[in-house]
């Protein structure tokens, strides 16, 4: 089955038909300055900054610079090579000293715009403050990252943390995306799951990166000027077909928050990614030690959300 590919969409339709229905989509004609997202331009703009190189999941492998990464891995053709690292340049996610990507985001901010169907209204995470809506071009979001990846780099099958939705805004190159419905999580799980809400799932490519071992529910490619919407709970596997540059970020919208409320009710203290959630509540002015404190403060709001879905 192919992912819905739309030339454009209003915010009202996006919320009602995709966020509320938890359905993936690709939206085309995203506004950005293509000339400012080429490897050569990025080398000049942010090539000197320290980068975070990860494996095919989310384990940090190396700290280098973008220039070093591009020199070593970009421009290769032929069969996919194994173990190509993936630059995931995250904005600050925790209150710790680290090689965060906030300076890189500051430098690239003039060259892209917030999609008009993602205004930032009605978000639980990051929190909407009155008429001030979070803007991913300038504000921190969970897992907001500049993704720079050479051909063959992968993000293995996973779900996104704490039942958040994600988007991937593609600016350069091409990615192949395979998506699996949340109902297939048990089918695709491994015995020893990870200690975080990315989950632990089979490698649907294994040693043969050219093929998928399990038939996906949605399968397609993402090219420049296209945005992929990944609803919460959907398992997804991504491989870079052509050297790629994109930006990703996560959020929780009130029209897609039922599973997030369940996540909090199930006491996620053993989920290592809960620390990221606490950081974003702190950014919004709330300091919580555990999920029960979040539920207590927002109980009335959460009850209203649940009533809408009855």
C-alpha cells in the first residue's frame, strides 16, 4: 500500500484526517530555500560545528564535525554499505552539557519555514502558551534534529518515544520509508526489548539492505520539498537512497493524545526517554518528578481530551 501523498493540506484537514485518525501521510510543496541545503552550502554554514554520529538505532558512536562526515561518507554509489553512521544533530533534550545542535539550528533557521498546517496550536508537548505557538525553526521540540545521512545510512524499525507524533522535512536527497501499523507491534517485537519507548523490534532489513523481510503497510520514498508525517505508535524503518539532509521534530497534539495519557497512567519511570519529557515540561515552567504529578496537574484537561473520543 502506498502512503497518501498530498500536494497541500489545510491545518483543519490535517488535524481531522491524519492526526486524529493516526494516519501517515506525505505532504509535498514544503517551503524552503533548496540552494541552502546542499552539502556544499552546509559545509560553509555549519561544517565546523561538532556533530553527533549514531548507529542504525540511537546509540551514539562518534563526535566529529559535519565537514568530516561529508568528506568520509558522501558521494558513494553502488550497493549499500553496512554500518554507515547517521548524523542526528539534536537540539537540547536534557539539562546536561553535551554537543547539542542548537547553534546549527540557529544558523539554518533563515532557510526554512514552519509548515502552515502545523501552526503549533493545541500542543501538549511542547506546550502552547496562550497565543504563542511553538515554531520548530526557532524553538526546541522533542527530538528536533538536523539529519545528515549518506547513502545506506539507516534508522532501523522503531516507534517514537512517549506516544509522540513525528514529522520529517526532507530538503536534499531521497529516503525510502517502510511503515507498519501499531497493531503489528507484537508481531515485530523481539524478546529482549530496550529500556526506552523506542521499543525493541526485529531488523526488517537484516544483512540484505535492498529488501524488507516483512511486508509493510505503507511503503514509499521521500524527496526534497516533501514532509513525512509519522503518527504515534507506527513502526517505521528508513534507509537513505541518496545522500540526504532533512529536519525532524516530535510533538503531542491534543487530538492525538489518548495513548500519551495512557503512557503517563502506566507509570513510565523505567523509560529512559521520560527524562526528555520532563525537560520539555520544565521548559514550559513545570517541574515534575514523576508521571503522577503530570496527571494531577492536568487531570481536568486530560479528562476533556478523553471525553472527545468517547
